[in-house]
């Protein structure tokens, strides 16, 4: 399944806010202190904002997760593709978290913990109802699979 578009909106808003403030500072401070010609430094954060806008879209489109028969598959990445497979029987804890910005956009993240720290995985930007459904389903499957170990 793909991630909902709310995650992309949230990340783009954060990009515009932080790089917009950086552009304002980079253009206003040198412009006032050294002269109007130095205000050209505002172009760099604005260029980064344009590049980030496109990269955020590509990154958001790359995220996928799938509940398979014996494990959960999470794939992401544009240039460096990363696929994480978490067997249901190895899951120790499934958390749903939502920070203040995520809550404002109606989003939540699911974080999976296993015995091996390297295999912990996160699925960001889910609808809270989907995150809770996924947590309950993964917990149920994890308990069923680990009972046989």
C-alpha cells in the first residue's frame, strides 16, 4: 500500500516554513547590513526549496508496505532502494506514535521493534485509523507466530 498524501503535504509545509525563514534571513540580514546587492544570498534557500519540493514528492511515492503471509514488507528509497522484511514471529512491540505536527495533519506512524535493533522499521504518515488497524493486526499475527517458537 502507498502512503496517504497528507504526509507529503506535511513535509512540504515544513520545507516551505524552514527554508522560507532561511531565505528571509539570508536575504534580509546581508541586505540590511552590507547593501541590497548582498540580498542575492536569499536565492540559495529558495533554490533548495524548489529542489526539495520535487525530491519530497519522489521520496513519498517510493514508500510502500505490504502485509504478506509470514512477514511485513516495507520498501522505500529513490536512489538507494531499501527493503525491510519483518517476520511476524520476530515482532516484540508495535507502537503507534503521532507528534503535534502529525496530529495537526491527521497522521500517525507505526514503529515495529524486534530483538535485533537493525531490523526495527517505521511506516510514517498513516491515517490514525489505519495505523491502529495495522498495529492490532501485526500484534495479533506476531502473537500467533511467536507461540509456535
